[in-house]
């Protein structure tokens, strides 16, 4: 490996790792905050929050890696052009393809990593994530009730004036919209869990309700009264089966137990999408090299050239997403994705090796 190739490879690898790490951590922390309230409300330990955070990390990385590599390529070549290093490399006989060689090597390495994430790791983590989230959402809350707090359940609201140790309650007001609606006031109450349902045993209170036929109010005074706060148990609700959580084998063979959840076209679109998505990293690196190596070296045009690389990458990403979105309805469009990316690879490499005269004149203006 040439000294210049090793030098650019080290610069590119270090810069890309820094950018990917910063962006991944930022997005990861933002996504993790979505689960914090649910975890705290349901009374799960902090380990459950950490588990959910780790499970979403591989999918975030698959999204961040292509654009992180693009930004790393643009930054390295922008700096090298500012320090006149590209001029020196060309002066000693290096062509644009020679200078792009470390981009192809680093991009190939990241393609392998992304392929492993996309085809193996992400489907498994998606399955575990859906199972964990289903368990959390279908588990009754483990509230620690505080003074002067409102608790909202399905069609039922509870107000607590005073709470001792989060379980022994005083001054209760319950508005129940189930079965015609009623309002209950009680002097004392006990909050407890039974068969994964939340219960309250109320003492010394009054139940106010209205007769649906005569619309006359009725009062029921009681010494003890039991209220079930949530009707659904932990076993209620079916777990969502998504195409994103299936293995590559299941997407290709499309076994009968998946027919009720998604169509064959959707399975094949997801299968080919996972095959092609990792190659975007290499293509985005070539876009970055193409935009920075061609054209004038004037300082005023460096930002414009970097912007062109970003526009090419974003447009390619959007078009590929559109192709696979349409492939869910027409299976033959999966082939269009391969033709589209293959054409871009060959076209950009040929332009990088020998730019047309018209393009060179336009780029230098």
C-alpha cells in the first residue's frame, strides 16, 4: 500500500469514527428519552431502560454509517485541499482514482460491518425490542402515589389528597366513566395489586351515579368498596409482528405463519433492501471524492463542491427508498434498485477516472 494511501486511510478512518460516534450517541440519547417516562411509570428497573437503549443502537448505526462516511470523506479532502496536499499528490503522478483508493478500502470495510448489522444483528435486536416493549406496555403500572396527585387510567381518574408510603391513601375522589359513569368519594383507601390488576379498597365513602332511564341521581353509602382500576391483564393484546424483525431466510422463503402479517412483495422488498443498503456507504464515499477532487481548487468553491456531494447522496437515498416503497406493490421493481445503484457506481467511477470535457469546463466556472 502506498504511503499516500495509508495516510489518507488513517485520516479518513479516524475522522469517520469520530463523526459516527458523535452522531450515533446524539440520536441514541434522543431515542432513549422516549422510553424513560414509560419505564418509570410502569415501575421497571433501570436495567430495562438500558436494555431497550442497547437494542435500538444497531439500527441507529445502520442509518448513521453512510452519511457519517460521506461527511468524513468531505472533511478529509476539504482539509487536504486547503493544505495543498491534493496538489502535491497530483504532482507526483497520482490520479483521481489513486487518491480515491483509501476511500474505497475504508468504504468496503464499513460495507461489511453494515451488512452484518443489517442482515444479522438488526433483525434479532428488533425482535427482542418488540417483545420487551410489548411486555412493558401490557404490564400494569407500579405507581408510587404522592400527595395531591391525579392518576389516569382507561376512562377512570383518581385524585389522592394524601398518601402514606405510596399505598395508604386519604381523601379520595374517583371519577369512573365506565358503565354509565359514577363518582366516588372516600375517606380512606388502600392501593394494591392482584392478578396483575390494580385495585383500590375504599373505606367510608359515597358512590354518586345517575339512573340512565330516569336521570335521577342516586347515592350509595358504604363502609367498604372495591374498585378495579384497570380491566386489562398483562396477557391482553397481541404482539406486533413486523417485517423488519424477520431473518433473511424467512424473508426469502416467506413461510406460511407470516402470511397474516405482511405480503410476499413486502417480504421481498425488505430482503433486497437489506442487500443493497450497505453498498450506499461505498457509493456515498465515491460521491464525496467526486465532488471534492473535480473542479477548481479555489477556496470559494470548496463549500459548493461539498454541498454537491451531500445533494447527490441525499437524492440517491430518497430515490432508493422510493423504489423499494413501490416494490412493495410491484415485485419487479426490486431489479430496478440493482440497476439504479449499479449505474451510479459505474458512472461515478468512470467520471472520476476521466471527467468529460463539458463537465470539467462547467465545474471550473
